[in-house]
C-alpha cells in the first residue's frame, strides 16, 4: 500500500512484498541455499523488533535442520558436550534421572535404582514441564540432561506431570545431587539358590568388564542360570554393547552390523574370543524403555537363539550418531548409519513422513506389518522386524505409582513411615521378604499420613500393591540393609518371577 497525506503528515502503512520466483527456475545450489539462510539471518539481525541473539538463532536453526533429517541427530553447545563427555566417562554428579523426548514432551526414560531421583518417587513416564522454575518446552533433551548434573550437594527443582495429558496430575520435587554408582551394572544378586540376576543400567565404556565381574561373582555363588535385566536401559556406547555380547557368545560371532551411505560407516561387529559364559542359560528382560545399544544386544542374543526375551516390545531406536566438532564451538551429533541385527532386521522404527511428535508417540508399538515376520533366527525361529525388538514372551505391563506418591515421597513421609514400621518388626529378613502379607503392615500408617496431607486417598487395589512394594523395600533397607532390599525387590518383581518359570523350558524354546 502507498502512503497518503493526512493533515500534512505522511501516513506510512507497512506491507509485505512477495517476490515470486520465475516459472521453471532451476533447483538452487547448496551455495544459493546457504546464501538464502544468511540473507534471512541478516534481515532479522538488522530489522527485527527486538535485539537478536545471533548465536541462539543459529543454534536453533542447526537443531531444526538436524531434526528434519531424523529424530535422533542433534546439536550440543560446547558446555553441553563437555558435560555429556563427563557422563559418558562416569564423572558426573547427577540425580540418576535419564530423559527422552516423547510425543513432544520431555519424559523420564529411566531412573537409576537408589538414586536421588528414585528417592523422591519419580518414575519412568513422568513428564518434566519445568526445571528450576523455567519451562522446558522447546529445549533440546540433551541440554536438559546435562543441566541435571552439577556439584555434589546442589539441588535441582523439577515440575512434573503424571497420567493423562488431558487431565494430568502435576507435582513438584527437589532433588539433591549426590554421587551414585555410575557403573553400568547396578545390581548383581542371586534370586534363588541357582539363579543369578544382573541389571544393566546403560552401556557406558567399561560395561563389558562390569558384567564380566558380576557374572564371575554369581557363578562363584553357584549360579547355573542368569536373568539379564535390560528394562529401562537407554543404551550408550556401541563398543560397550559388543563387549557385553561377547560374554555370552562363541568367538567370531556377529553381534550386529552398521550400514550407512558412506563406506566408512559400514562395519561388522563380531566377538574377538569365546565368552566365558557362552553356555550359561540366559533369559533377558526388555521393555519400552530398552533402547539403542540395549535393543541391539537383545536382538543379537535372540537372533543367535542364545537367550529367551521376556517383557514388552523395545523402544525402536537403533541409529549410530557420530560427533562432528564445529569450528566455532559445539558439536553436531549426526546419524551416519543404521544398526542391523545378525538376521537382517533393522531395529530402528520408520520415521519418514512422520512429524517428530508422531514418531515419538510410536515408541514400543507393534512392528511395521510390511516388514514383520520375515526374519529367522539361526535355528529357524521367526522374529519380527519393522521397528523395535519383540520379546519371545510378552508380559503384561507393570502399573506405576500415582502422582500423589511422589508428592508424599518428596515430603519425607514415606521414609518416616518406613522407619516407624521397621522399628517394630520382628523375625528375620527372609521371613519378611518371602512372606505373603508383607504389603499390609506399611499401608495403613502410610495412608493415614497421606489423608492428613492430601485429605483423600483414591481406592485402587493395583495402586495399593505398587505403593506397598516401594514402601516395603524401604522398610527392609532400614531394618536389614541394602542387600536385603535387593533380595526383596528380586523376589517380588512380577517380570523376574515370570522369568523363573521359563528356565525349565529353555531347551525346547531355544534350539541349539
């Protein structure tokens, strides 16, 4: 529009001029595309209504460009990269909380057992909405993960949601950062006189050594069969996954392949030597939180008929990211290859044509029907492709504690009830651990305090069992120590108890 005179003053009406490219224009070169971005940034820097933080805009542009490629390539500033490296090498003082993007939200992917985050009642699936009173919407999950770390004794405040997104339950917790066991193996214990149990929290560098030590100790305690727990394991280092697999396989066994566009991204990963535990009967637990290297390991053991998989379909993320440093600082973590199992399965779920939120919403869902059921294990068992790793035996999902549980846990009342009940307990640890009525004593005094704090307690038998299990584990810990607490959790975990029933059937379920 044009300016016109009003009372001798020119009135200027701003409008947008649209320049239409000529019909039949040729496709732009890379240089021209980069020039277009530079022009847009220059216009914004010189003309935007507020001052422009160019570094922030460029970082957001890089992040957006990487997300347009695939859901798992990302950008880290230099400080975030330094923190990430500290975590990889076990130098982080953190909360024990692991985050992921899920349906456009920042969700809890894993909680390290006995960590500060576990102590305040955070559970897998909770959604983080604020960190230190600042909204997390739009902040890359890797940056938020790095911000959870800090100096020992410092605190981080989180606002979280639980339950339906339409009517979520919101709660706040304050977590004190403190040193936790940063080894990949976080529990190694005997379930019964012949069954060992090992839980892998992730695949840090050195995970192979950790699990070798754990299995050696269990066999010295007369373990003749083992349950390997990969539930909630978000993955980690590829070499670490190969090292773990090598404990269970003969020399020269293919663990998995990586396949990319460039030749230097194509590798076949195989075991260098015969594993010391290659003949040990093995059952592996997986669930929706098992991702990346955890899925690659599970698929390898399944394809070679080396282990029976129990649980729920895994996350469906098996892409290889490689860090590329930027000259101005920061790192681009770029996907360069896909992980392919020994039978030829691509574990990564499809993401072409899906929005980021749609892709994340499909985590752990049924495999793509166009590629499922077309692969065979070494001895001819059918296994599904199309995204994620499907267990050989599907187990029902486990209920989570309600949101009000975290409110009460953060208040310290759960610990107070555990302390009071522990003081009056009689008998031995095994009497309590193996008893059928362990869940009854803590509930009434606990619910009495909850009613005082929240003025109501929803009646739900399934919730009662979940809350009682957590309370009882704390009571056992207070009364008899960490080892007794671990025994209690092992003997009262439905997935683990289900696994025990399948060991006698392994010779027929897993042809060798």
